[in-house]
């Protein structure tokens, strides 16, 4: 009897989760696209496709493009957090123009990437596997990728520990932190909510929610800016320290970190229908949009609190992630807020598609965007093209095309 009751309760909460998500999807408003921005982004998408045809010629078979510096392509191997973005971008470009060249190159890279489904040494499996295999699944509507995605979700889940209630981010630098969780990790949760829907395994869903909830509790300042790293006591889950690794200082707002937070909570609202995630996403958006250091062209400096803003590099990757998130958020937000979010996304896309950021055909090593920042405090990848900037820029432009004409 008790067992039957338990099963019924589980089933009810499980169904609630799916229905809530469905209802939310229906509540999404479709705002109108600005014909001028559509023209700009369609032309930029064609330019992007041309760039990737060039990039494809230079990428070694088993490697993944990372950046182009000093006239050289720099690559990464499949365990890198960036490995999914190149096949992901190729697939998005295939979605745009149906060119089999993109599909074939993407499928080649998926073969190399596939083994990472069993990688339990990284929290980046969402970036790596969902942007790539998840996009392939969405486009080709095949079950062929389901085992890869489900194994990836299972591997990622192994990094969740009940005592802390969060997925552990990094294993390196044990002298610096004990159980680090970085804001970027919000982006990996979509793999789990998707896997839960497909498999019926509610543990994936519960992990994603617990992670997102504790991140709300511990990762944000009262103004809704986010810390980069929170270090937890692995035995008790107590917060030990609030730090940065890639930002200007522990108390600063690293631009891409704010972008991951914005995108992460918008996505979690879409995936769960839980209003607190929408509220959070709107607070984060408002922090970004109202920030006195956000330049008029809406492309953030690499850190909102970087000293000497006029000399600080901009980060196109942060703008690309923010624009994609703001387009989605605009459809969820009531009243004029949605319009403001969309207008800001449009301003970002307009500027990213200008000669300042969008590479001239045949330049930039085949990457699409110029002027991103990877890891400034380490002196690494400053003011360069980056594969993830390209991915989120193309995603944002495709999202823009789904708005009402
Ligand atoms: N997830 C690493 C970064 O944003 O640089």
C-alpha cells in the first residue's frame, strides 16, 4: 500500500513537471522581429557560413578549433570544454542553409567527440555533448544519439554529491579550493533536464533543480551579480569562500559569468516552468542592462568592474551568450520588459554584425567573430576569436529568425 502510494506520488510529481514545462512553453510570447535586424542577421549568417567553409579546411581530423592567434589556428582535443562548440556551430549552419558540407564535417567531429560520454572528470559535459549531440538530435530527429546523451547525463550526475547538493566543477588546484562550483555550470543543466524527459529518470531533473536552487542561494550578491567560484565544504555543504578565477577580482562581475547566469536561469525556466527561475533571469538581465559600465553599443567589457574601462578589452563572447539568452527571455517576460530585453539583444546583434566584430570574409582564420576574451588574468586568449563566441552568436541569430516577421 505504502509502496503504491509512493509510486503514485512520484508519478504525480513527475507528470506535474512535464505539464508545467508544457504550459510554460505555451505561455511564451512571440515578439516581432525588426525587419532591419533580420536583414543584418541573415546577411551575417551567410557570412558566418562562408567563414566556417574556410575554417573547415584548416582543422585537423581529430582536433577542435579553439581560437586563431598570431596567424595560427589553435586547437583542443575532445576532453576540452570547448570541443562541442565547433560541431554545434556546423550543425546550426546546416540548419540555416542545408549544406551537406556542414553536416558531413559535423558528423566527423561527433565521432571523435563521442567517447567523452564517459568522461566523469569534467562538469562541462553539457557544453560538450548537448551543444553538439543535442543539436544533432534536435535536427535529425533520430534515436541514434540518445545513448550518447543519456550516458553523458549519467557521467555528469556522478559529479553531484548529496552532502553539498551541487555538481562539483573542478578537480584541479586542491590547494586553492575543496569543492569549487562555478557559475558556468548552470549551462550544463540542460543536458540533465533533457535526459530526464527522455528517460523518465527523475534523478537527473532533481539534480538540475537542486543545483540551480543552491546556486540562487549562494552564488549571487544582493544586486544579482554573480560570483565566479563558490567553494564548499565537501562534508557539510557549508560555503567556505567566494572567489574568482577568470574575473578581475573576487568581488567583481566577470562579464561571461553574468552571461552564463542569465542564459542558465532563462533555460531552467523554460525547462521546468518554475517561476523563481524566471524571476532570477529577469533580475540578472536588469543588473546587466542597467549597469553604468555597459557601453552604449551593449558589448560588455570583459569584466563589469575592470579598472580603466576605456582601455579594457570588450568580450564579444559574453555579448553573444547574452543576446541569445535575452531573445529567449523576451518571450517569457510580461509587459514592456520583454520589449526592452529584445531591443538590447537587437543592439548586441547589430554591433556584433558590424565590421568592428564580424570578420571580413577570408580573415580571422575562418572564425566568425573577433574580440573575445578567454582568460585575461592568465594572459590567455585576450582579444581573439573563440569557438564559443561563434556558437552563441549563430544560435542567437537563428533564434531571432523564429520571431514573428
Ligand atoms: N567555462 C569557461 C569559460 O567561460 O571560460
